[in-house]
C-alpha cells in the first residue's frame, strides 16, 4: 500500500511540474525577454533533474523492498544469520547438552547450554533432515561437539541487538 501511495505522489509531482512549466512558458511567452526565457528554461531543467533524481531514488527504494522480501522468504536463509566460510573451523563450545527454547525454522532453534550464571545462548543449525521442537534436550554424542559455524544477530523484545554464536553439532 505504501508503494502505491508513493507512486501516486511521485506521478502527481511530475505532472504538476510539467503542467506548471508548460503553462508558464505558454502564458508568458510574449512577455518574457530572452533573459527571462533562459531563467525559465534553467528552472525547468532543475525541476526535471529533481524529479528524475527522486524517481531513481524511489525506484531504488522499491527494488530494495522487493529484494528484502525475497531474502526473508527464502527457506534456506535466516535473516540475521552470518555463516563462516567453509574453510574456517569455528570455536568449540564445551557442553554436553543443549536445551531448545524457541524454534525459528524446523531445523534451526535458539538453545541454552549450561546453567545460570554460566548459561550460554546459541543458535543451533541442524541439517535439512533435522527437526527440532520446543523444550527438546539434545545430548551431544561422544566424539562430537557444538562447533561455532557463524553468528546470529537479533533484536530482543526490549529492542536491544544481541549477537550469539551459531553452532552445529559436528
């Protein structure tokens, strides 16, 4: 709806500038001397330049919104998740068990490990065939560990930006 209102506004602005410039030129053509005609021409060029700049900005704004919507609807990506390159081995988070407290996607969940005051929040990223559920406790098998594969940033209910490790059991 915002896009439609913005588009109507831009088109109205463009039409008003064009009508004003045409009326000004027609009504005053006989009266204006050469210098005034040049000033009117410069004014029309400036207004045209302004409208073109505004239209380009509007186009970029609309494109950015469409691009953001595409990113957020992609099933493979999670907004706020940044993964390390495949070549980098992340830090091992020492824990034997994680407790899921919020599912973000069927195979991606916010977890806690340890206990207060040493409790660690993490984003657990599973394989495509992993399915998690709320309050699930996952024991880390012997020989495997919770290895950091990236970071996850999100806003808390109070609006604070938090950054936590994203881990995968490997």
